[in-house]
C-alpha cells in the first residue's frame, strides 16, 4: 500500500483506521505500508482507535514493513488510541512476526484532551513464537498538550523470544516514557539494542513524563523472564545529567542488562526492587562518593 491518504472514521462507532490480521495455522502474510521512493509514503489524518494495526494470530507468520508514513491525527480519539500497533501471538500458539518501522513521522492527536497510547507499540503476546525487527529513525511529537503516552513501547510476554533494534529515533513532548521495554509476564526472552535515540521536552503537571527510558523485566511466580538490553551512546534528554542506569528484576524474573560499561546480573526473589528503582537515573549519593574516595586513597 503506497501513496494513500486515510481520513476520519465514524465519530460514534469508528475504531481503528487500518486493521490487518492473519488467521489460521500456517498462514503467511506480508504487509508493506509505505516505501522509500518519493510518493510511496501514506498519510493517516484521523482515527478513534489505532491509526494502523496488524495482528498475527495463532500459528501464523507475518512480516510488516512500515516506512516513510505520516500520522497526523486530528480526530478525537478513544483513550489509548492513535498508535501504530504491531502485534503477534495468542495463548497456546507459535506465531512468528518480523517488522521494519522506519522513517515515519507521528504527531499526537490535536482534538480533545484524552491521552493517546504509545506512538509506536510492538508486542509479542502470550505464545511460544518469535518476534524480531527494527524501529529506526522515526519522529514522535506529543504536541503542545503532550498528548501521548510512551513514544516507543515494546512488550514481550508468554514464552519465545523478542529481539528488537531501536535506533536514531527522536521522541519529544511525551507524557509517560520516551522509550519503554517490558518483559514481565511468563518466560519470554527479550533482546533489545538501543542506540543513538533522543528523548527531549518531556511533559509536566497533569501530563508529566516519568521516564526518558525504562526497562522492566521479571516473570510471575511460576516462570522466569530474561531481558538483555544494550545501550551504548545513550542520548536521552529526560534527565539533565544521566548516570548509569539501575536495572532491576521483579519477583522471580531473571534479567541481564548491559548499559554502557556496566554489567549487572541478578536472579530470583532477591532481585526484588520497588517500582521507582526498576530503572532510575540518579546521581551518586554522598555516601557512595565517600566510599569511592576511600577506595581511591587505599583506605
């Protein structure tokens, strides 16, 4: 699909503007929306639910290419609407999803005060399959009302593996997290590489942004999750002086996090941390600085 413009849906019963789904075991569906040549990008100017949604249902295979599109929603949305939503999986199945989300521009809904969901939401849900892909060189602008939740949100649950490369994106005027990774249900593995992204101009007050970047990991009491995060060259504008992040597990979850030159490992209930400590950029405490000085002086 190239060179199209999609306007408003019904203001009373309208839902997603574009909805593409794969059904039945063994089905393979390849979706290309937009392209690199001049005029191939699509424009979406209105929706109430998702602006664009694809779902690979149980035991199907889907590839989604979403490139050089413009989402400028001026229609009043339902709560959590407005996002580009690419998902796979259902309990008991083995679904495989690949994706390329690159060079797109997303601008927050300008009508009403209801907050949109994540601008770009990618999820591997509740099955044993795989998900892998790239989110590259996109721009997200929450507008004057900071009318978005997360800029980029990637979630994994169930079992199987989710692998994602997040590079060179710019997220501004957001109201929750610039970039969010979540792997906290079931025994799935998430491998995330996050390079060269910029988050800036976070919301405040009723639209306050909480995180420039957050990664959450840890399964329920019956299963363990694993998360790998690689983040050299961080440029996250949410905190004025970002230090190395603290990466924490939750409940029985295992996790593995590499952030610049620091490598941390934890497993099991001893890794329990409060919500505020799961991922927190902070300056060293005075006590920590004193201990460091004593070590440097040989005491």
